[in-house]
C-alpha cells in the first residue's frame, strides 16, 4: 500500500507542471479571445483527435508525421552505421584519432542548418527513388530528399562518433589488464571488454544524435524546397494564420521527441543494465 502511494505521488508530481501549463494556456486563450493568436485547447485537441483529416491539401497530420519520421530514421541510421565503427576505431587506435581528429574538430562546431543551402544547391530536390533512375514512384520515398538525409546524417553523426570514442577511451585500465592477465587476445579484449564497457556511452550518443536529427528535420522542413513533413505543416499553418495547426505541430514534435528518447532508453536497458549495478 505504501509503495502504491509513493508511485501515485510520483505520477502526480510528474503531471503537476503539464497541468499547470494547460491551465495557464486555457486561461490566457480566454482572456485574449483571439483564436488567430492563441487558440483554445479544444481547437488543438480537435486537430489531434482527427489525425487522418486532410489539412488544406497538404496531407493529414499522420501522413506528414510519417514523412518526417522516415526522413529522421534514414539519416539517423546512416549516421549510426558510420559513426559507431569510426568512433570505436578512433577510441581504440591512436592513429585513427590523429588521422580524423583535426577534421572532426573542424566540422563539429558547424550547425547542421548551415548546410541546408549547400545541400539544396548540390542535391536539389532529388529523392531516394531518383538514385535508382526512377523519376516518380508515387510512394512515400518520393518525399525523402537526399539533401535532407545529408543534413540529418551530419546532425546525428558527431554526437554518435564522439560519445562512442569517449566510451572506448573511458574503459578502466584495470579491466583491460585483468583480461590480458587471464590470457585474452587483443581481439577478445576489444569485443569482450572494451565494446561492452563502451555501450552506455554509445547509447547516450544515439539518444543525443536522434534528438538532434529530430530538431534538424523540423527546421529543414520549414525552409524552401520542402513540400511535406511536420515542419512544413507548421510554417504553412503560420502563413494561413492558423495557430491551431502551428501549436498542434509543436505538440506533436514534443511528444514524438519524448517517445523516441524513451524507446532508445528502453531498448538499451538490457544491454547497459549492469552499469547501475556496478555503481
């Protein structure tokens, strides 16, 4: 009973600030009484509860959300496939750190959004299907532009790379020395000691990289050259002075971001659960 009460109190505490925010929002909406500036909660809820409804010919909330998610997942997975192996090599072998270190420090501070004009100029509006010589396939892959994938890759790559490298460099020497004393070969030390010990940092990099990708795609979709996605929907709603669409898109961005972060933590827990026990 006591444990149930503590759990209930934790849930109540977690919901306190969101409830206060909703109350303040509704109070201000009634006081301002201008739906073009601040719509009431009921207008936004009407949008959220009808995700399949077409919005002024731009598609539905769900279709635009799926387009944004697919763009993010493609770019993020590409960054992970390159960033994790390279980070492991840079952390394990000094020659790779010396070889790539200067380039990483040079390009890492550049904001991914700064690459948007470059990506639009180089890749134009080419999509994934154009890589296979298909001009138009009438599928969702027509909306996954190569330029956006480049920007997403760039945004997620450095958090994944640096956290992976730091994870390898942060492995305790006593663990490596103990494995060598017990007769482990260098390859066994890497896969049985260094790589598992680096997993918490790797998953931290994946969480950060996924969050950066989600922020970058929303900003990129607001720029010229995009015709779909949640970011595009937000800027389109602003141009029509439909703040209910804008706020709905903002809420979806926050909810999806929280969900993606939770999923990474959830799937990483079986692999890094030992970290909490070690502490």
